[in-house]
C-alpha cells in the first residue's frame, strides 16, 4: 500500500472516491505479498498492482463497480492457472473497498504519520463478508488509536497485538473471536504496518561502501555511512547515503542503540578492514537484536577476527550470527558487483533463501520470513 499512498491521498484530499484492492492473504507462489494494493481512480485510472499483472483486470472491474466492500479469491492449481490469469499458480485474496473521506476519515492522519516517519498501522476487518464488522477499521499508533472495529474488547485486544507487529514493521493477518478472543477465528483482520524504513549502517568509507549505500537505498533502506576518518566520511563521496557520520564506529553504534534507533530490522555492514575499528564494533553488534551483521575480509582475516572475538567473551551462538566473509558467492570483483553480493545475502537472510539458482530448486519460489 505504501507505494500508492500518495496517489490515494491526493484523490482523497480532493474529495474523490477511489476503488482500492488490497492483497490480504496469499498461498503458494503468489506474486505479491499481503499489503500490495491497486487503485482505480475517479477517472478510471489504474495505479499499483496486486498480482504483477495476472488478475489486475478482474480486480479493476470489481473496484470500478464501487458499492460495499467485498472479498475475492483468485487462483487455481498450476495445471490450469493460465486459464484464469494467475499464471504463477498461487492463490490470493483481495479486499476491495471504496475509499473516500467518509469511509476512511483517518487517512489524512495516516499519511501525515508516514511522511513524518511515525509508525502507524491500519487494521481492517476483511472477513467474513457476512459479518456486521466486515470493512470496519481501526488505526493504531504507539500511543493512540482512531476508529473502531465495533467492540471495545476487540479494539483493546487488537491494539496490543498490532503494536507488537508495528515495532517490527510487520504486515500480517490476525484472527479473533467477535469480542476479541485470541483463540477465536470468527473474524479475519488485515494489518498493514507503515513503519519507518529499516536502517542499513555501513561502516568504512571505502569505494565498496559507496556502491553498497547506493544499492541499499535502492532496496528501501535508510542508509548511514560511518567512518572515524573525517577526510573520507563526506557527503560528496557518498551521495546516495541518507547521512554520513564521522565518528568511531563502535561509539556511533552505542549512541544509536541508546537513542533507540536500532531495531530488529537493522542491517550492519562492516567494511573497515581494520581490527582497531572492527573488533570493538563487532563485539557490540553481535550482541544486538538486529537483522544482519556482516563483515568484509579474507578467510584469514575472518579466522583471526573470530579468534579475537572469542577471546573477548562472545558466545558461539553470537559468533554464528556473523556473516563473514560478507556476501554470497557470485564471483563478484568490482565494488558494484560486491554490493549486489552483499545485498543478495541480506535478502536471503531475511527470507531464509538458500541463494541457489531457482532452476535447481523444487517447491514454492517465495519464502516466508525465517
């Protein structure tokens, strides 16, 4: 939804009604994840995608019809998927609703939060269609809510659970009883989280860091480059980074942790090649709850680094979290190729991918998060 939010808000602000189709559940090799959205504007304009092109036509027609919210499922077996348009063979559920100032009065507040970097989540009842709560919505922030799903107890149960998801930046489908019973499954709720972008901190102001900063920004990370040497840590050398910091790496990381700006989605890439920077930094980094810690260096450097970290008191489980030598084996040589190698390992780590060619694998193409 984030990728179409600006267009949706512009029409909403102008008082127009927009048809919105949102993926709320997927099975097997569905091409888009929950939260992917497609808009049908007041003039019939199509914006966004729910399936990478497979079933857009059907969703478009349903969204143009307007009227009450509805839920549609698309997809059959691989053998005859092409006949209905979902060529991947997966299955998706799409919630279609008309959105305007009356049906979604909180949208302006949601957009302001997203633009201001404040975490916010929308929670919509997307099933069953015959429920009186179908289509109702609550918006959840860390310190407040707006709207209701139709029951105080349900709102309270959902708010607590969604704040946990919001802290992780996770989109999910939740099930409850009519009054918020967590063991119930009468109601299906779609949670779409709008958390600030995950952070990538690249330590070491070298040419490989410049290429990695560019790749990280392309992938949607909020990128910081940090190096203790002010002559190298300059914005001119790293135009794609969101910020460039001249500070000792371990000291900068400690400050960010203390300020609460490091979370479970954060990626830390150590490219400094210097033990006096690497060791104190990795000693701290490997004890943090972050998504990824990688360090550049030869196998000899890695072995020496691990030995020193072990002497510093790191446990084997902590050392096992270190991705070193950093990156997947792509045969990379140039800074740009190396950045792709590192980025590929970060993606594989996030989704529990093996890094092998898809043609050598059987089963679903897409992985769930590990």
